[in-house]
C-alpha cells in the first residue's frame, strides 16, 4: 500500500534523534492513531540550522518525520511555519488516504517546536494562535 | 528471503489438495444440481467432500452446508438462528473477542431489536463458562463462542460451554475457523449445534467454507434463490472449492498431531528466543500452551508501534500481521488486546506471528535476529523510550 519512495525513506530515515542543546522542542501526539512525534530544533539568527526527530508511530509517521525535518533545515523560522503536511506528502509522492492524518503530525510537531522556541527566547509568534495538540 | 509467518491470515493450498481440485475446473465441470451425467459426476465429488467433512467433526453428511467461507457461515448461523427463534426470544450471548464476522453480525441484529450480551474475557482471553451460564435469560436463543481466537490463539472451553447450552436447551454455535486442523473437535461430544469453518485456513482454497448445522435445529435460510443444499443455501455449488475443502480437512485431521507437534516446536523455540533476547515484551494470550493454537505467538513490544515493526520485518523478508490501529486502517488498536487488558499504547505495539506446517527452525532463527534488530532500532527512534543505565523505561 505504501509507494516505493515512502518505503525507501522508511527503510533509511534521516535526522533521527534528539538535539540536547536545542532551541525548541515540540512533541505532539495522536493517541487515536498511536503516533507520537517529537521534533527538536537548533535555531541561529532565525534560521533552523539542525532538526531531529523521534517518533513512535507507523511507517508513514516515520517517513514524514524524516522528510519534514530534512525540509526545515536551512529554512527561516517563518518559512518553517508555512510548511504544510501537503508539501511533505507531495515529496513522498503520496500516502494512502487513511495515512494522511499521520502526516499532519510532522507539521504540528514543527509548529510546536517553534512555539516552544518563541516561548523560551521571548520572541513573539509570527501569526497568532496555532491549534496544536500536545501529548 | 521470503518467510511467511501469517498462517492465521491464510495458508497456501496444499499441492495434494490442488491436485484433487484440478479435474473439477476442466473435465468434471457439470453443475452438481443437473440431472445428466455431467451433473451427477460433480455431485459424486461434492458428496464425497461432505463425507470428509462429516468424518472430521463427527457429524452426519446431511448436516454439512457448503458456503463461501467463514464469514458467510458466521452470518448465516447467527442471523439464521436468531431470526428463526425470535418468537421464543431475542437474546444472544457471545464474547467480546469474537471475529468481526460474528461481532458485526450481532450488531446488525441489535439494530433489528435483538439484545446481545458480549461477555468479558480474562487476561489470557478465556471466556468463563460460569459467566455464560449466568448470562442466560428466559429469552436467550443462541450462544456463539469461538473455538479459538485468531489474534491471540486462546482455545475456549467449548465443551463446557456446549454442555451448559445443552442443559438450558439453547442453540450453541462456534466459529471454528482458526481451530480446524489445530484442535480436536467432535460436535457430538462437545454439544455443538452449529460450527463455521473456512478452507483457506487449513491448506485448502479460498472462498469456500462450511456451516455445520445439527439436524433438527431450526434456522432460516441465508441465500435466497435455487434449491441447493437441501433448499437452505442457494447458488450453484463450487465443485472445485468443495473438493479442495474436503481433501484439505481430511489431510488436516489425519496429520493433525504430527503437524501440531512440529509447528508447536517452532513456536515454542521462537517464544523462548524472543523472551531471552528482547527486553520489555509481553506474550499475549493463553500462557498454558495446551490451551493455545500451536502456531500462535502474539507479542506486545513496549515503546514502539506495531505497523512500523511489521513494515521493517517486511523489508527483511518476513511477513507478519499487527494489531496496531495504523495497520488496520481503523483508529482503534485491536479490540481483542484491549479486551484482555493490554494497555492501549502496548496494544498499538503488537505483532502476531503465526507459524504453519512449512516453516523451519532456520526461519525462526532468522526472524528472531531481525526482530531483535528491528525492535532495537525503533526503540532508539522512540520518544517514549529511554535507556537509563541499561534500564529501559517509559519517559
Ligand atoms: C475466527 C475467524 N472467523 C471468521 C473468519 C472469516 O473467514 P473468511 O475470511 O474465510 O470468510 C476468520 C478469518 O480471518 C477468522 O479468523
Ligand atoms: Zn500512523
């Protein structure tokens, strides 16, 4: 049911782990699906210089974590806030319909990590409240 | 590497079974209901299969009704009995861990005004016969309890439940889809009034099954149409499938003890190795292996999710199935595991390994090795897991 691209990324996920001296951490979960995703970010001069993930979840959740962390490295915080799960799914050349909700987690985890960065650094969120489901 | 450890999902068709079936596609293709010799030749083969089934479960040949599989047999048994006895009452007793073919059928009947008691099971998946008896009401017309569970392999005390049903003059149905070939079944000794089976679970072809119904037990017909199967189940008989089912059940019963001993040896070795090499696992289901399907090992792996285990084993050439929500496409993890009290996050991390007669000890060793690496890899990746000075725990 997964395409080859998803399987390849799932077989060799990148950016696994946790940045100990991070500048922002987001942990979001969808207990209904059984996926929990944690993304830690290193941010310098408003640019994401490193991103790592740890995921409890299905192959789709792990593949989207890998892709999303890869995508935000090098982005400014504002650019990263605009990353949508649709872009991640597009990069993966599609996911089975029942797996789309697993990909939403990556978007949410990045937003949560940036929110956490704003809180800790005292900077203001770019655009208001976000709907984020914390674990 | 191609290792098949999903024999509870389906089995290959035994070559001997396939050989028996082949002439009935090409040479003996008559309609078993036709009066001419083409039809009569097919009917001879169908009647032989009926006798093979009857001999395997100790019933009469005219108590065997061929169906399209386990699902149809379960639907027919439950709806057919409930509706035929609705003047006496509209209450059914079953368990929380039945196959969806039973549970969903009961839910349909609930929408029609029937009442259903879904009995709890204990932490190993056993139905308590005392609880069955306690649930009986004056309006109870049917008890349906599976012989063996498809996910955790628990074998129910069917004989005791059958005796209780008989004492209270209530019809007793058992879904024996997972049990045929694995469990000794005798419908007379065990007081079974109806029994479902499906050929592809015991090395027969897919799409053919049996409902055994004791003579004298009143049931509605399920498929309307022609007068096949003593006017109880319409549709032209699937001669090749029926011949295959007959051959398969004959072989399954003839070789049951030898197959079980071999399969059990593989499963026991697997369980011993997993327990020894992978920390923080839980074997789900009956702990007394005499009361568990010989090929079943269902494990929960703490801190990690089942579908990702399944898919990484798939990458290693090993086919298993998972009780996680994300592999079933539903939102809930296995209701069977939740019913035996497995915590929800552990239910998400569960895998069913089901061994069959063609598996080997080398496959067991290879699987344990890959499984151990998979679990280690996914735990490293899990935000729920921390290896604190060699001690693993939830964080
Ligand atoms: C216990 C049980 N009942 C019923 C069925 C349904 O059988 P079939 O898919 O052959 O209709 C299965 C198959 O998964 C089963 O394991
Ligand atoms: Zn998922």
